[in-house]
C-alpha cells in the first residue's frame, strides 16, 4: 500500500491513532480530517485510508494533507471495503489507543480529550459517546432503540449496533484478543465487531454529544445492501459457534435473536423469489430454532 508522506526522522509513537477509511467522498472527507486536527487533545496521528477511490478523493487528500506531519494518506489500488480499510490502518497504527472516524462524520473539538479523561479515570479499555444525528441536512432525534449505554452492554447490542464506529476509542490490546474487522462482511461489520467486543469488555459511555453523524446520502452501506439482517445472522452465528464468554441468559437471548432475524429474512426472501437467500437462512433456522446448536 503506497503512503503519501516523504521519508523523515522517526517520531515518537503517538498516544492515539485515528483511522479514517474513505471511498469516493472527496466532498466531505476534508471536514472529517479537519475535525481531528482541531482536537484539544493533540497527541495523535491520523491515518486516512483511501479504499481505491476513483473520484479524485486520493488526489484531494494528498493536495490538502499530504505534507501535514500528523496526517498519513494511505492509498489502496482496489476497493476492498470499509473493514479492509480499517484493518489496513490498524496494521500501520503506532498509537496505544485506536479511534475511528467515518469519512462523512466529524468530531467535536473536545472528543478525544474527554474520552481519555474518562478512560484514565475508570481504567477500562473502550469508550464511546453520545452523538448528534444530521440527515439530509436536518438534525433528527434517534429512536429509543438507538439509546446508548455503558457497562456490560452485550444484551443491548443484540438487536442492532448500539455504538457508532466514529464515537469509539479502544486500547490496542483489545484487537489482540478479539481480532480485527471481518472483511468477509460487506455490511454490518460494526455489528459483528461490537458483539465480539461487548461480550468480553465493559465499556465507558459519555453522555456528551461529542461527534456528528451524517446520514441520508446515497452511498451509505445500508442503502447498498437489502436484507441487512442476513449479515447480522452470520455475526450472531459466529458468536454462538465460537463459544464466546456469555452467561446463560446472554447465550439464550443471542440464539433467540438469531432465530428471529433469520426467520424475517427467510420469509422475506421467499416472498421475493430469492430461493438462494431463503435456503441460506433455513440452514441457520434448522440449527438454532429448537435450542442450542451444539446439541
């Protein structure tokens, strides 16, 4: 993977590595990078991973930030997806803590400062924050089921993703234990990652609006893939198969959630004449609908 910055004397490892994956978002990625550069906590490096953009995003990044000492622009030849881009950033990150920012989102200036204060105070390894939602240029209120929590939140993470990748700061040792983002999932990779995380780690939640999440644009993954629950079913099956450290209640709730989602996708696929998708969901139903798939 080529890198933009010229050779220079080695610098001390930063406290935080900020990883920004981007694909064809020339018009907004600068806002994301600038919001990191405006942080009150300044002990960071920024790794912008251009995932094979063909709209001039890579050229824009090099022109705007290629000479900035805190910014490294990493360019991939192929568009391998957001998980591969994040993992590429992780492979080159030098920080003790990892933070992620989607290219269409932005941070408030004190985000990293407040998160590091909270993490230092409690001694945990994961922190996420409240967020502001902007959709089609208008602020909207999240639904109740999107409410954020702290502590052991695995059960709350089962219905849908309850942490935003753009809000989290994670100690690098966490990845050694749970692995990186699953590159085989074209969507819901964050759901899969957070299931693996929340069954092993308590999380700190800051009830402060420290990031802005933008939505409503055409290139969002939720619009690119139909029947998104099919990917969540795969993630749930993985958690159950690998015998993750779950309580009996958590394991049973995960099983029931898998069955519910697989049934919805299965029945919808049959109505649409998608026999292949229906058959794939039937495999999960046959394994988990009547009880523990290990029996």
